[in-house]
C-alpha cells in the first residue's frame, strides 16, 4: 500500500472537513500536503496543526496575519502561500499526488483545472468547474492522464454503477447504458405551498432535510438548481446527451443515483446521506476503506419513495436543461447568474423567488454567440464576469431604489 499525499482545496468547508475526517482514520495511508481556505483562518490553523500539513494557502496578507495569530502550540508554522496564483500552483505542485477540489463556485475552477492539467488523481467536488468549463476540463483530464473521480454523491454513485476497468471517468458513454437517473431529495420546500416561497428565509432554505452542506449548495438544493448543475456535470463526466439523463425525486436520499442498461437492468448505489462515503471511495479507489459512515438499516427505513420533479415549483431545473441544450456559453451564464442571485438571497438582499427570475433574465442574452471565448480559461472567466454584471443589473432593476 502506497501512501497518498493529499492537497485539499477548500479545506474549511463541509467537504474539506469531511475529507480530513476520513484521512484521519487512516494514518500511514494518507499524508496531507497542503490545505487552502478563503476565510475562517482559526479553523484552517487548527486543521493544519491536527493534520501536520506542511503548506497552507490563504487569499491575502490580512488572512496570512490572522492565520499566524491563530497558530497555537510549539510546532513550527507551516509554509504560508498567499494569493490566487499560489492556489493554482499548489494544485499543480508535484509534492502531492491527489487533489480534493472542494472550493465552492466558479472560484474553484482555475485550481481544479490546474490539478487536472498536472495529471494527478483529482477528487472533484467542485461541480461548478465542470458546468463552466466542461469541454476544457475533460480535455485537460484526457491529455494529462489525470485520474478523475467524481465526489458529488450522485456522480460517485453512477461511477460505482458503471462498468469500468479501473479507468477514470469521462472516457465516453459506456456501452449498453441507456440512461442515467439522478436522484434528488426535493430539498426543504418540496411540499411547501408555492405562494409561501416568496417569503422563505435563508435559514429555512439552508435547513436541508437530509444533508449537512455549505450554504450555497444548500440553497441550490432548495431551488433544485443543484440538480440542474449535476445534470450538466453528468453530461461532461459520462459523455451523456441531455435526453439520456433523467431526474427523479427521492425524498429519503438513500439511493444516491442509478444507471439503466439496455437490457432493462437498473443498478443503484445506496447508503446513508453522508459525503464521507464518496470521499473515501475517491481516496481509496479501487480499494474500499472505512469512512466512519454506519450501516444502512433498511427495515427501520421501511420505504423508499419516488416522484417526478414539478417544474413549476422548480423552474431552476428547467433553466439548467435549457442552458445545457443551448451550449457552454449559456451554462457559464446560468452558473454566474445563480451565484450572484444566491449570494444576494443569503445576504437578505433578494427574495428566494428572485433566484430563478434573475437566471431566466440573464439566460435571455446571446450566450450562444460566445464564440472563441469558450476555448480558454481566460475566455470562460471573461464570460463569467460578463454574466455576473448582467445578473447584478437584473437584481438592481428588480429592487428599484437599491444600488446594484
Ligand atoms: P463550503 O461553503 O462549506 O466550503 C467552501 C470552501 O471553499 C471553504 O473552505 C472556503 O474557504 C473556500 N472558498 C470559498 N470561496 C472561495 C474563493 N473565492 N476562493 C478560494 N476558496 C474559497 O462548501 P461545500 O458545501 O463544502 O461545497 C464545496 C463544493 O463541493 C461545492 O462546489 C459544492 O457544490 C460541492 N459539493 C458539496 C457537497 C456537500 O455535501 N457539501 C456535496 C456535493 C458537492
Ligand atoms: Mg450532489
């Protein structure tokens, strides 16, 4: 058994903390090389001390200062790298062979792409990277020979249910596969009267019935834009056309997703809704290791329910399918508009129902004419900035008298 050296981008987040939890269960099997965070420097310092990470990456000088002030005990400080370029360089740093890409949002794209380009094992939690840069990212994986393992629970489930010979994901549609079936919990507002959605609060939107996650993905789960992003993610990871990807609501979140074959067989992966299972799978692949997740008590669970998603309740899911069919430029716009709108909602500056409205307005732009900007990281980030500006304008138009 070789010892893997792991870098965690976004260590202080929900996925980052779960990754450190799994790693700590297997001393000798994994060594932490670098941890990054954008805020919460006290937590980063505690994580770096506990995992003996020799390197940390922080966004700027003040964060570096806070990290140093938070450092406790007699151990020498880790090397502190500062800034966006340091994050990209650390992702590609040959001192680690495995990178967990767990930054939230398109902000995680440059470092995730750098990891993919450097040919390492990439554990991809940051779904926005594939939504914004699907073709570019998958080309980088193929060219560098990186080993891409999906961590998003649905894609990890599908990966487990697909026939594979130890190869990474993204090698083309598997023979004999008819359809991918993504399950969705339906989030906290699955049964709430539609008229009440206008007034729901960020705390209510973040109170997911089954999963404990970061705030942005929790809101995305409430709107089901998360499932839309995951449809786009599945399209790129498994080279599946949109019409062969379906979504079914499964409120218990026990079946994490399914693969339907030409002969009528449907394979599913089940387990408790705990991200340590897909994280452990990605870390140890093709072996299996303990993750800290307990057994599934099916008799106690009693039943598994399913229903079709209601697109009137979840317009964001419809918008994501529309963006996927319209092309990469529209997917960039979908993601950017959503990040702006969700941020405004979380800050109390926009109602919940504005999220779908802002995305719909921004998607009306001519994103299919994005042209050659789709072929490079710089071009995609440029488009992302343009879509964010449009989303902010739409937001300020929807709130007359408030500066945008
Ligand atoms: P989170 O908000 O809990 O953590 C985000 C991490 O990214 C933190 O460490 C934060 O400091 C860092 N970060 C935030 N903004 C940054 C920036 N601009 N630059 C650099 N770093 C930044 O998020 P999370 O819930 O852990 O989700 C992380 C990613 O994993 C998201 O893309 C999410 O969609 C995906 N994901 C999460 C879950 C889950 O259960 N939480 C499940 C599936 C997929
Ligand atoms: Mg998911």
